[in-house]
């Protein structure tokens, strides 16, 4: 069913819409695949083919945008005062266009090669088992705060070569990044997010300055030693921008996908049975989870010139929002798109990792982390089920979508490690 209210009466960033946006998405696809929202002036792109068209055309539709581009702020002067103590925000990967985008992306490509990701699988298995050991005696756990966050966060921290005893601090800082990205923060929440980002900058600026010209293959060392086109090194602001993106994309969205996927499996026991019957189905199940969960629900673009898209005129400098969460449920691309089907033949067509030059650099790593996360849970915990009365609350955000917690129970006689 489409949304019962007329489009023009719906505010797209109403918390209730953000928590459950799918009826709104269906209305957008059916009535206005390219839609200028009257409340914000933002152009929404909601169908699969039109999203791909925009993502491929970085000439007309630029990635140069600022975090929270469509948000409202009641504390901008205080935020500016805090951020003035740190390094400026600069365009590197997510917010850069060619040729700059390719230069920056090339510096971190080697951290995410198939060979390197494959070599990490054993370490991921060890980390996942350690996390399960921490709660297996309890008969229940919060999938997010006790499991899904820590696996990818530890992996990316180890890739950066920073101390694991600082993981709690990294988590604290990335919550600041996601608050800023949400576009929903105001007042003291917005100021607190800025303070956390400043703390992050000071910490990693010291780490960057301490790196010498050694032979370490950690990503942080590689960034310091790198030269853009063989000429100049990255400056500190550019390095901080890249590391910030890796910390957010390297764990926040993966954690959300792991949790949402487990929710889908527990609410669809027939699909859970198919996966438990044959572990070889997990990779395709992951594609289906990514399609339905779309942890990055939306992403910004800016029109560089007067353009036309889907029969709609878009003036130059207009903000646009590519609605991945809608495109991944487009009836024209996916049969019965609302149905969770772990055997779906074209599940890998999903756009959860984007498309084109901005396709997520860590997609292969995220898929491997999800594989290990699910495989470990399925092998070690019997009788997985949602805890009675468990609340399913989604964090409000314009761009990201994820549960704030997911409490799950399991049988007391579940297996120990090995």
C-alpha cells in the first residue's frame, strides 16, 4: 500500500516517516519518481533506474556536499566555535568528484583488496567467537551493543594500526559522526557531536604526526607515506577526512546491516530454516539483507547545472537525495520487493553500496564481516529468537537507518567455542 496521505502533506524527515519510510517510498515511486519536496526544496530520486542514472553522471550531479546538508540547526554558531579549534572539513572520497576522487580513493584501495580481505577472515572468526564467549552464559544479548558493532570496529581499528584499548573512544567518536550525518541534531546534541569530532581529530592528528617512514603496512602509515600522483603527501585534514569515513562506513553501516538481517531472519522462520539448512546460502542471503535493510538509506548529490531527470527540471545548485532504500524495493527491478527471500536470484543487484565511482570501497570487507557474524551465531547459538517485548526502535537520521538495539534470546544449552 502507498501512504494514505497526499505527498505534499508529508514531511519526509518526520521521525515517524524516518522510522518506517516504506509506504512513503512506494508513493514516491508510484506518483513522483523525481519529486521536489515542498517542505525542504530537496529533489528526491526514488526509482532504481533513475538512481543509477544520477550515480553514473557525476558531471551533472556532484558529490560535493556538506554533512547534514538538508538539516536544521539551532546551534550553528556554537558548533562553528568548536570546529574552529580543529581541522577543516575537506572533500576526499565520499564528497569528491573526479579527478580528485580517484586520487584519494587510490590511496586506500590496497587495504581492501580481495587477497587482504581473505587473509582477515581467520581473525574475524576469532573476534566473533570472543564476542559470543562474552554473553553465551546469559542466554540473551543485544545484537548491536554486544556484537555487531565490535566486530567491524575492531577490524577497521586493526587495519588502521591503532590501540584496541581505545575502541570505546572510537565508538564514542563515531556516534558523533553519525549524529552530524543524521541531519536531525539540534541544540546541545549538535554541539556535543562537534565536540566528539574535535576529540577524534586531536587524537588522530597526534597519531599521524607520530608515524615515521617505517615499513608498517597499516593503513594509517600508508596514508602518511602516500603521495598524490607521486607529488605531495596528504595533509592532516585530508587524512582525517579519509579516516573518519573509514570509521563510519567501516563499522556503523555494517553493524546496522548485521542486526537488521538477524531481525529479518527471526521474523521469517522459513527463511532462517533455509539458511540453517545450507550455509552456502549465507552470501546470497546477505545480498537480500542489504537490499531490504539499505543501512545507507539516502545520499546527497548537488546539481551542477540546469538539468532534466525523469521529465522533471532540476535547477543548478539544487540539493538532491538519492533514496537507496526506495530504489532497492523498486517493483520494476525486484519481484515482490517487500518480501524477504534468501534465494532471490537478483538480490545482488541491490544498491546498498552505491553504484559507479562511489561504489563503497569496503563492500568486500563488509560482506565478509557479515558472513562471519552470521556464521558464528548460527553455529554456536541454538534457538535464536527475539526477546519477549523487545522494542524495535530506529535511530532518526536523514541518511542512515539502523536499530538502536535488538535483544535476542537463545537456548541455554547452546554450544561452546569449537
